[in-house]
C-alpha cells in the first residue's frame, strides 16, 4: 500500500521556489519512508498469471489464472475521506472500495496540500486572479460518450458496454498496448530485443524514399480510414482549417497511427506548421483514447462494486500519469504547439493561460526584433520568431469536465512539453542525489521536433533523456498496481513506446538514437527525401573544389582531418594573404584550430556562438579592410546570427556544414563588395571524408554523393 500523503499546513519558501522552477512541488526530495517496488511488483506479477519475459522465448502461463485474483486493496488515507462521505450517503455497499476518477483524485490531493482545504499555488499563480489567469469559453457540457454514440448512427455493432465506437475496428492503439501473453508476442519481444528488423525500401510520391523496419513475420498494415476519436474530428478540422488532411499529412499520419517508431528528415519552415498539426492531432488522439478507456473501466468497476461482483483485472495505465512527452528547442515552438493542443482539447476553461501567454508568447519587443531581421533568410525568421528561451518545461492536465490545466504537476500531467535542458534541470546531473526520473517511467509516446535545431544546442541532454526513460520507478507515487499494465510491471515499456523524430536533415547522432533507443514491436520507419544539392543554389561565379581527406578509420577521422588541414592549408597561407574565411562545423575543431593559429602567430579573428556582437562587428570590419589574414567562423555562430560577412575572396570549409543551405549562403557572400575582384581571384575549397556522406549528399545532391565518396579521384570541381 502506498504511503499516505502527509498534510502540510504551509509551504516553505524552498518548496515555493521548487514549485516555481520545476512546475511541481519538490520533485527531487526524498520520501522519509523509502519503499522498494520489487516486492509489490513481484506480487502483482505473481497473481496475474502473466509470464515474465526475460529476453528468451517461452510460453507464458495461462490467463485463466486471473479468475482467482484477489480484490484490490483499500485505498490510502487520500481516498478514505471520499469513502466516508459516500458511505454516509449510502452510495456504496459496506466493505467496498470506492471508484475515484482522476479529477476527483486530484481534487483530494489538492485539498490535502493545505489544512483549510484551499488550493496550494506558487508565488506566480498567486499574482493572478482566477479571472485573469483562466481563459473560458462557452462549451456545452455534453458527455463524450453521448457525442460518440450520436455521431455513430450508422454503426450498429453494439457490445455489452454500449455502442461500439467507429475507430475500434482499426484501433492500432488498443492492439499495441494490450496485455498479450501469447507466443507470438513473446517472439516479437525477442526480435525487438535483439533488433532483428528486416528492411525494405519503397518510393512514396509525396514523402520520397521510405525505409521500413519490420519484425520477422509481420505484414503490412492497412490504412486506418477513421483513425481519430469522434469528438476530436471537428476540433481537428478547425485546427487544420480543412475537413481533410493534406496529402502530406495523410501520408505521414498513416505511419504515426500504426505506432511505429518514425524518423522524418524532410522538415522545413514551409511544411513545419502542417507537420506540427499532424503530430499534435496524433498525440491528443492518443491521450483521449487512453483517458476514455480509464473512464470506462472506472464505470465497470463502479457497476461491479454496486452489484457486489468481481469484474476481474482492468489494466489501463502505467506507474505514473504522464503519457506523452514532446521535446522542442525553444519556447516559441512550445507556444505554437500548446495553442494547437488547446484547440484540439476543446477546453471550456484553460487554467493559468494568462501566465502561459506571458511566459511563452511574444513580448512587446517582438516587432522590433522582426524589423531587425527583415534581411535574414526565411528559415531564420521562422526559427527565431518569438520567445527563444531554451530552458522550459510545462505540464498539461486534461480534465473530463472539458478544462485543461497548464503548469500542472508532472505527476498529474497527461502531456509534458519541454526542452532537453529544461528536463535536465529537473532530472538532475549525471551523478548525485538530486535526480528524479520517475515521471518518465510510463511515457508511451515521445515526439522530438526540430532535431536540427537541437543539434545546435547540447545533444547530450537529449541522449541523457532517452537513457532515463521508461525505467522502473524508485517510488510508487501512490499508483494503483491493480490497474498497471503487465508489460509495464515486467519492464518492457520501452518496446511499447512510440518514438517520433522530426528534423530538416539526417545526422549520425539521430541515426544512433534511432538505432539504439527506438525498439517498437510495431516496427520502425525512416523517411529521408532525395536532395538536389545546395551547389545548385550558388549564384556566385566561383570555382568550388571538393577535396576528400584520406582517413584510416572513424575513430581517427578528426585527427586525420586536422593533420591534413595543418599541413596543406595553413602552410599555404602566406603572410600577405588576406580576405580568407575558414568555416568549421564542430566547436571542438574550432577551438583546436584557434589554439594552433595562436601558437603560429597568425593575424586572425575567431567568431563563435559565444562572441559578442561588438567582437563580431570588429572582426568583420577588419577582414573587409584587409587588416586580418582570416576569420575563423563556427557553424553555430552562423546559425544564431547569420552575419553578413563582406569582402571574402577565399573560402575554406574545414568541414561541411550540417545545414546544407549554409554552404550556398556563405559562397554567395563572396558577391558582396567584390565588384573590382575578378572570378580568377576568388576560390572556394571544401574538405570532407568518406564518413561525411550524409552532409555531402545534401550539398552535392543524392545523384553525385556516391561518386564523390567512393571514387578513386579525391578532388572534384564545380564551376
């Protein structure tokens, strides 16, 4: 039995600060009465008849043993008040356990936060009145089951629980998360554990080349004609501003609805809104189906308790409440996404919306920044429009009474939207006592959007997040073990989790994440479009030379590239050579080259993402006036600032940029203020290795990448 929540008369200043920073009350504090879950889980598995999967094939026990399962234990003190009130009214038979919905559970927990029963809020929430912080709408209070049944007049398939909903005929979610102890499921788990996926490539007219990874014996799944909950159809049409998906959304949503792991590397600022709408609908559809299942099971239990019957095991949840995790780089992306989620939820009341709009929405200086960025490329304006703070986390709690609470406690939230650094601040450092990963233990769907932007931050935070997801929790957090799915108890949650990675391009880091942390039993899909090549966007009349650096192996590629650059390029820089720009994609290589150039006494400047605007301005002026031999320029500096560097006569790519359009942008900068310079005096050289095939494909095109990567020639020229 989980320990009863202790009653607090007043929150301390430390607790208020933690509530403000983390969005939850003291998430990293330890409970005085520690309790191991091993015994409780073993008992739950022992009475269920579920065969524990250890990675080896074996036939599970018969599920007929469930008939003799004992009844659920009495709720802790958090539910005793509700029990006493209901018993006094004669609503429950003596000795029966009450059935408490999630909202009632939250209300009871909120009442226990303070002695007088008032809701405990943090300092920011106390500054807003209910009228100021909540956004209300006129929404008819109609039960969702009534809406579903009214819209399904043509469906005559009824069950003992009521009309059968239209999505259930092709409900991939129900099959994916079902407690299946069959021999076939054990084979699928063994294959997923051993990563025994068979690959096949198909050409899609809209998405491009599609690589599917299927487990042995699995067949292609049909397209779900009605994938959405009926009550989500109208909000989805409103959000999408159309009664139908676009062709792009339809093709992509088909893969998402099958609960496969999906990596899509064709994101752009032009299709970003369509893509965000598609996965927002998918995430909300998943949460609504899961919550409706819990409510129906609650109704079954209430009916059985009233009749004095034992309904058996009804398992529909995990250890903790959060089901969906969406990882984004900036608050502006979170603001646009949550606005879509609120539209899909059709919430009559949105709690704490004013605070959300203030902390995540555009501020009063947005117009000034927009005017300052008018000359920037469209992708830059799309990425950096609005609030670009990269440290945030927010929980969304959906209630059955058509209201949504923003800034919900993580352990009461259904959806968590956060950045990698925001979650890392919550989960704690790699070592130490301040760590809490339990709220990630039951994540069923994780969506990582704009991976290309996350690459410009700290990718290690994202890897750390995946390494600590779907682990066994250290504390029970008041969960009801009789309702936890058996594969959750068995530690197989990561094979049921759906992972969706969305990016503008594919990187080795994304591929490693896809290979090591995406293991869905439904299979995987990798969608990477063909590239025409960024060289086609170059308008400057300059000879572009691509040189392949010979490397011995992947582990020594960085050292081999650096040695070749020092011997071949730096030695060729004469004392009178000027107007040179050296582009470096990796910050580690940037520091290495900078230190070497300092030791050799070159007259140069270094512009990185850590350089101030004044430092960058002085360096650009000195290069233009010929006072510097060269500028060392990092990719992250170009990503965050897009400095218009003038007076470039010679351009050297120490390593190819991850963003392909950076190549054409920098080469085209050679056109600025070089009218008196002939084309023979301009040069562009790019170094690459055979391990840079992904970068090389985006720059020279999918048709030429094989030739440049594996040809006997090591130098190629584009005029």
